[in-house]
């Protein structure tokens, strides 16, 4: 039996960073990973591959070049999926190397194989062609991530029906594609494939896109999807998938049908705990396989911690890393420089165009009965926005009235996932919108739109003040 201070199950963002945190402070750590390569879904099948494909699609489709320079550089239908994925493969290989170097630099042992609990302190690792290894530790971190949901009734056995991990393995670009499920993954892939000239239908039973977004931003995204040619079918569902010789026919709740070459069923993700024998550790999971944790990321068994997708919302690589670091600080009583995850964190949706947000929406302010005002900075009135050819983007600031304290930041357009961090820092430091007014931004830059959003917000404050009846003497 090999004895460690810490066993980490899974080498995705949470597993890698949690292991490195403990090892940095001298703990003996081992990572167990069942896949051939480290990095989890974030590096190998999900986040990085899809975002790299997005950038490739924007380039080869000529979207950015045509908008900026009036030049159409589209390559036509001879393009294959293998052509598109060449860059993705380079990026993934490079990031796997970065992760492996980090593991080696921290002197972390790495064991490839399927982990399962023997008891709360012991994990067995099984690998084809090798004897099982038994590992024991005082602390265990479960960071096994998630896998795509496969609801019954969807014929995934048909090679033309894919989950979100399989869609990148398409042998060739289809003429038509149905994306069933307009969550983050569905929306991202819908815009990526539409940018490549594929006829995309996006089907979802909800009334609006991405309910966590500010309604105004979600509506702007819907309009941009329409401009890409996406047929958006909200408040619609698929009752039956019918494989046919020429493709897949989707019978819809509304009574109609839709025939397409390929289908992406983006039905969400569930925790990846199926082979962990979690019950032997004294733990239980909910119907989605999620582990319950406290504010220290401890499970019901105090020495077993969990972080990342396996504990549910927000299930982001960025927050998963922080959760694991915080968990290890508490698990080993490390120097208390990071005892909790920041309460305000950014969200980004890598659609075309990008969308990002942090903090409150208008809808959440109304629900909480917060008196607020709004300021907007438009890309079309911004020099860098004009240069980039993005005339539909905007920065939206939501702030409290009358003290102008910033409550929420929302960005749609070029570099939204980067720009959001300016607003995020202002939110974390409890700034007012005067911070942006008093800050000098580079010119030309998209960041300068923050200043004009703040000016617009000051105008809203003045109008509100003018409308407020004055009390008598």
C-alpha cells in the first residue's frame, strides 16, 4: 500500500490546482487520472477544444475579416473537420504539456487508471495490463468532473447523433445540424457551426435564451444568432428522433418535423462518479451524481473534500480551481491566505458574439427590490469597436441608486470575456461608477466603453433626481 498525505481523483482544473496547492506546502500528493492524458474535460474534450474551434471558425469563415475590411476569405465546402481541428490539436497538446510540467514541478505522483474507494481512506487504482495499486491518505479530494447527460429516447447509437463530447469528432461538415438544448454548450456550438455556413436549428423548450443572463443581453444575443442564420425554435421540444437513410428526422412537440444531417443533443452534464464506488467512502450523491459540500468544500465525511463540476453550480474551470485551492487550505490548515472563493465571479459564454457577466442583472435587482440605474457604452460609438468591425457590442453597467455603487456588469461583443474583468475588479472593491469616469483608458480601446457607460449612467442618475418630487419646506 502506498501512503500519501493527499489522494486527488481527477486531473482537471480542480484536481491539478488542488494537488499543486497541497504539494507547494510540502504535502506528499498523488493524482489518479483514468483518461490517457491529464487535464480533464476542460483541456481534452470541452472548454479548450470548443473555444479553439470557435476561433478557427471565426477565422476561416471570414466573419471578422469581412466585417473589418470588406474582404470575403471563406474557404468553401471543401473544408473538412480535420482541417478545422488542426489548431485545436496543437493547443490541446501544448496545454497537456503545461499541466504535466506543473505536476512534475510540484513533485506530485501521477497514476493512470480507474479509481474506486475501498474505504474512506483507501483508493484502489485499476489499469488494463497492470496490477492494481492501493493508495491510502489522510485526505482525499474528489475532482472527477462531469460527463454529458444522455437522456433516454435519444438514439446516441446512431453515428449521426452526438453528445457534446462527441461533436468534435465529426468526420466531415454536415449541410444541416439540429442542436437540441439551448444551454451554454448548445448556444456556443450553434454559433460556431453557423459561422461555418452550416444551416443550424437550435431547439429548446424554454421561453428565452440562457436565463442567467440579463434579459437585454440575452435578447441581443438572440438577434445576433438570427444574423448568423440560426433558426431558433424556443418553446419547442423533440418528441421523437427518427433515423432515416438521408439523415435524422425530428418530430416536434408543435406537430411539425425537421430533417437534418446531424444532431447535437446538448442536454447538460452530470457528475462523473459512476465508477468511484462512492458508497464505500460513506458518501451519497443526488440524482445528478453531485456531492454535497460545506463552505470549506468538505463532504459528509470530514477528510474527504470535493471541488469542481462534481459539486454542481457554477461548474466553471475558473471557480473549480479556486474551490480546490480553498479546500486544501482548510484540509491541511495551510497559511490562511485563501480561505474562501470570491463571492463575485465572472461568467463567459463563448458564442459568436461573446457574452460575459458579473454581479446582478436588472431582473435580479427587481426581485431583490434594489433601486438601480443603468448605463450603456456602445461599441458602434467606440473607435476600437469601429476598427474591429463590431457595431452591435455593448458594455452595460447596473448600479445602485442614488449612491452609484456598481452592482453588475454585462458585456456582449468582441473580447467580452476579457473586458468583464475590469468590471469584476470594480465590483469586488465595491466601487461606484465614478471609478470609470475618473480612470484614463487607452485610446482607441474597447475598455474606453466603460467610461462612456459610466457617463451614460450619470445621465440616468440626473434624470432620476430631476423626476423626484422635492419635499416641502
